[in-house]
């Protein structure tokens, strides 16, 4: 309800979600709880990521160190790009994209706070991973990667990359479970007025 200035008349305000469906506002207590969870998980991801990168930089393995023989190796790689080394040599662009991604998540959280713990955790993982790699890009000009899957010959990655990947898949699952994809599809099929 919204006060329109007259003591006897109250106007109901509607809040819509991504696809124009009317939804209820998240209660202030629940919003604070979800925000606290988001901040804790984001800080935890950034801290673990940065501590692990500091350790690997200080204790560089002379060669690939096998953690699980034939499966996982510990390496030291300077990644001057983004995903799969893309945009290598464009440091300012990579920093700008990282900052833009973080700002988009924060704006999204402000206007569309997730209603479930899964939604909050997925955004926290994405934000924490993005900030962890952003710190490297600003501080070093590259991202330190140190985990290498030998079984799949996957490019080396780090804790921030793992958090980003898990967060993206969790967010897709959250959108699926919330019915967002179905609602968007139904809205797309509706005839325009």
C-alpha cells in the first residue's frame, strides 16, 4: 500500500518481475537475511580465492604437481585473457567488463531480490568469483590459475572460476524452478495488444 497524501485513501502499488507478472515484495526482514547471506558467501569466495592464489604464487610448483594422479594437477598459470584466454592483451576492457558484470548483479539484486536461498547463493557465487578475478586483473594485470584437470585436458582455473561456473548453473536452475522460462515463453506467445 502507498500513501497518496490523503489520510483516507491508500493506493496499492504493484511490483512486476522480469516478465511482467505481478509479484509480492520481499519482506524487509527476509531481504536483510538474504543480503547478509549474499555478503557472507561473496566475501568467503573472494577470501578463499585470494588466499589460494597468494599461496600458489609464493609456492610455485617447479612442474605440474599431481594432486590426484592422472586427474588433477596443481600448476601456476598467468591467464591474460578471460574465459579460455579470450581478450588476451586487452587489460582495460577485461577490467571494465568485470566491473560492469558486478554492477549488473548489484542492480539486479536491488530491483529483483531473489526469493529463495538458491537464488541468493547463485548470485553470491557469481559476484564472489567475478570480484576475485577482478582483484587479480587490477593488482597483477592477469589472473592466476592453478587447478588443472588432466582427464579432460581442461584449461587451468581457480576458485573464482569454479564459483562463477557453479553460480551460473545454479542461477539457471533457479530461473527454471521459479518458472521464469515458462513465463517468458508464454508472454512471448501472447498476441500484442
